[in-house]
C-alpha cells in the first residue's frame, strides 16, 4: 500500500464527518422543552408544609402534588432541630436522600434518640399503614433534602392527633 492510499484511507472518514460536524455547530444545545423539562435548583419553590413553623419543614412539588390522584414526586427539606410526629400514610412512599443527613425510624412512640442517620444517596421505603417519624436532629449543620415519590392523594395520619405534627427537638 502506498503512502497516498494510506493517507486517503485516514482522511476519508474525516471528510465524510465534516458536514455533520459543521451542522452540529449551528444546532442549539438546549433540549426541546416539550420533551425534556429541566428545573434548576434556583427555580424550585419550597413552601412550608404541615402548618409547621417557618424553617422547620418545606416541600417543593416537582411532579404533580401529593394531594392529587396519581404519581407525585417532591423534594422535602427538613431543617436542623425539627422532626415529624409519629404518623403513617395509606400508600407506600419511596424516598432518596439527596443531600444532608436524614434521621429516621419507625414506631408509635416519639423518641428522637432512637432515630438512625440516613446519609445522602440512601434509599428508604415507607411501607403503607406503618407509623414512622423523621427529620433532622438539633446540632446538624445543614438541612436534609429528600426526594419522595408515591401515589396520591395522601393524608398525614398522626398517631396522636392531639400533639403537633412537627416538633422542635
């Protein structure tokens, strides 16, 4: 094989790709918003949940709402020093800790010291009709953010409705 033939074999694929490369440079890099919906963190809207005090628990609905029928997903943010009261839901909820440390356990008796740390990246399944409670212990440096998904509508069933749904710890 001559040097010219070898050169032609090496250059041919580059020349064939050139029109595609030139067209790619003029195309938009953004996805079609009717096909791929992207919401950057700065655009998420967190609202206080469970009639709780400000900066205790907040929820950002990211797909539907847990109060509506069907699949929902939200980001739940617990601030340090706050936990839910023991409660349950009628349907399973699946959770992934996005950032921070979530302190969680199951049971009817509120005892924050019995909670265990659930680190970012961890998966938690809350089984329907089983009581549990969670939040962030006092002294933690940052809030926890949990992605929660389930089938709505859901209702918060407090084990003891005479006590607050969200508690300072």
